[in-house]
């Protein structure tokens, strides 16, 4: 019996292709493009905050969150090589499942906190005339 087979007849060789095409890693150009996008996606929100260009803190925060989400996608595509065809699509499926669970947890947490605030915080306004 060869060293690649164990006593149960299973092959433990180094052929891990399992019929899936190997996904090539990025080229130097892809890494440079991802880095350049990351720098731009960081510099724009930084500039918005430093210059207060939009004049509204809420709008600035919303724009920063949008840029952060885009930067997450850039990092996953250019540096982690997460594409629908990578690992037979299982990585993308795991990412989608994680995003759904995260959305459910965050939405539920905010809903519970809002209801606790609305139902347990006193809403009676006490004026100074009512004080002894």
C-alpha cells in the first residue's frame, strides 16, 4: 500500500482540485488599482470632515458610511479575491449569509432599544412651576 493511502483505502494525496477551476490571484496591476481606490475612498471622506464641505454632520456621516461600504467591497474584490466564482461560489454565499444575519441582529437591536426608550422613559415634562 502506498503512503498516499491509509488503511481505509482513502486517498490522501495532494490533488485538491476536486473538479473546480483554480481562481488566479490578482496581478500587480490589480493590487495597484485596489490600493489607489482605497486611498481615494479614504481621502474623500477625510476631506469632507476636515473642510466641513457639506455643512451637515448627518449628511457627512451618511456619505462616510457609503464610502466605507464601497471600500469594504473594494478590499474584498481586489485584496481578498472574493468573486462569485471563487471557491465555487461558497465564499460569496457565506458572505451573503453573514450580511443577512448581521442585518437581522442590528435591526432587532435598534428596534428593541427604540421600544425600551419609548416605553420606559418618562415623557412627562416637569415645569419649574410644579417644583416645591
